[in-house]
């Protein structure tokens, strides 16, 4: 189940210098000094955060706290705005890489390399070259606590990160893909972002986007879906045996919000939460709607996903695996190099105040094949646990360029979520670069944003979904 970017009080991480030192170590003081407006206990904003914290905790009953599952308790811990969470238990693999020291130290937030047990696993093509032709050594790690989880820190080069950001905003968050905003607004035909870019480059007034509720076509819609958060809806896990009845379940269209009002493109851009990739997804039933056909997974994203899956040494990942839970055919990781083919996904856009609640991605018929997740922009705390919320999750700090692969029966359908996007962690290579005027609107948007490209394989190799190919766009 999932819900998504939940709205909380404005992002505040104001802490005293002593607390900064205790939480993040001595360097954090230097980082803190750089972003002092966020860290000044005498500021009105700091005082407001403290007041909000006291107000929201005043009536909290101990029983409620004790009723939380371990997953919920961890979410609460990292979501907290005041006092800000201690990241000492958060695995931060960027700290192992000298090449990322500047990136790590420019942000206030740091995790730890000894927070969790991990082991390095084999990675083919581990040496790559950056744009200045410097050699970059990439690594892959597995966590014994979550078999099938692979972390590839800084797997995506700086240039490809910028390319993916442009691709996500320019090409994906627009028709014919669906976004969270389409239900409620009549978006510009060439996409919200492209319209916004035009106003930036031409110095003209923002376009005003009209709400859909007033249009005639909205009268035919039958279920409602709020504009922002992805909803918590319990769904039947897809599998070869449930596929046929799930794909036949009626997928009713959504009704637009009656309260949405005309809004400028620059005010609407930060409300973008997700864009659909590949097969269309129906959020009401939490099933794919194959009747709508399929879009392409863009070449750059597809190439990153395939490169990651092809280069991980899966024998290392699954050494010692007992073969439990893989289903009738047994473990199939040996075939992934040939059989992995991404065909669906979502681009998540998080503002720094947004969260993604713990959920399981179980709408794909393929329950074990790799799900590849690419982080871009500001860093975040990612939680991943077990097959229920009762398994205590592990916290992992994901930074721009990191790739996570969720695979196999213990991980692919494990609860996971994003309780926290970490403010002020945008790396230098994504900030405004002197001389690159074109990048300026991206840098501005990214200063408060994290983007996640989450790519899946819906059908296992050899499975015949019985779809009419003419539906494929
Ligand atoms: O943002 C992330 O890293 C995770 C996103 C996710 O879990 C999802 O889209 O299902
Ligand atoms: Fe997910």
C-alpha cells in the first residue's frame, strides 16, 4: 500500500550549534553555518517550529505511540521536523567515496557507514569515465538484512543525472503520460514544465491553467482522486493466477476536484507529484489499466536500468539463498541478464516537505524481477523492511545518482517508503552553473525537490498477457 507525498508543516530543521555537533559531527557545524537561516534558534521560523511541535505532541497519548508498528515508528522518527532526526542509524554509503566528499559536506545531513551490516558485491563495468575523462570506480553493495536489495551509490554520472532530470520534466510529465495533475487541471498541451520554461525564457507572464471541474467532459467521471498524495488502497497482489481477473476489473475514470481554481504554471509546478511511465496505472484499483495501451520507457532511463541489472553479479547477491519464496519455477535470477525488460514505472517528484508512506509495489505480475529506482536531486531517507509493517525497517540515505535495486521474494514486495527528503542537499552538479542559462530553471526547481525514477517489469519473460497489440501506442 502506499500514500503519497503527505502534507506536513513547513520544512524546518533549526537546531542549536551544540545539537548540530551532537547529531552530525563537527563538520556539520561548517555546513550549518552555510545554511544558517535554517539553523538559527533565535529566528521566528525556529520558534514557530518549536511551537508547532509542542502543540502537536501535547495531547499525544502514550497508547497511540505504543500501537505503532515498527515501520510506522521509524517513519515517525525520520519525519519529525522538531527536533530534527538523528541520522546516526542511517546507512550513508557516500561516506565511503572520497570523490563525493564535497557533495556530502556541502549538505548538513550525514548518515553513517557503520549503521548497518553490508557487503560489497561484484559489479561489471565498474570503471567508467566522467565528462572530463576521469576514471570513476563504481561499487555495488548488498545488505544481509534485506536479501535481494542492491545499492549502487553514485551509479549515474553527473551528466546523465542532468539528462534524466530534463527528461523527467520535459518529456515525461506531460501528455500522453498521466500525471497527478491531469485529473484536476487542463494542462498545457506541450506539458506544464514546457509552458513554465517558455515564460522563464521569454520573461512573459505565467500561463494560467484552468481547472477541469468546470469542463463538460468532467460530468462523465465517477470516482474521486485527490490531486496530490498517492492513496493508501489495499490491493490484491498481481500474479499469473490473479492477472486475468485483475485486468478485467473495471477501471473507472476519476472525477476532478470541485475546489481546484485557476492557477499559474509557476504555482502548479511544485504540485507535480508523479508521472506515469510505460503501461498506464490506475490508482483507484491499484492495478495497471492495459486497455489504455503503453508508452515507451525513455531510452536514457531504460539504459541506466539495464546497465545496472546487467552488471550486478547476481550470484554474489544470492549466494546462500535457500530458494524459498521464488514460486513454482524456483529462483530465476540467473536469467535476468537476458530476461530483464522494464515496461512500466513512475517518476516521483517530492518537494522537501513531502513523504511517501510505507507501501508494497505488488501490481506487477512479475513478483521477483528487479525494480530499479534512481534518485536525483535532494537526498532522502529510504526505509525498507519486510513483508509486513511488523518487520523493523532499515534506514538508508539515498543521494543524487544512487540506484537501488529491489529484487527477489524477500525484497521486491517488502514494505518501503520515503519518510524524509533532506533539505539543502542538492549537489553542486545540479545547482545553477554560471554560463548555462538553460539549466537555471531546473536548478531553481531542484533546490527544493527530489526526483525518483522508479522502473518495473510487469510481465515475466514468456508470460502471455493476451493483450491486443493494437492497444500499444
Ligand atoms: O522515491 C523513492 O525512492 C521510492 C519510490 C517508490 O517506492 C515508488 O514509487 O513506489
Ligand atoms: Fe515503491
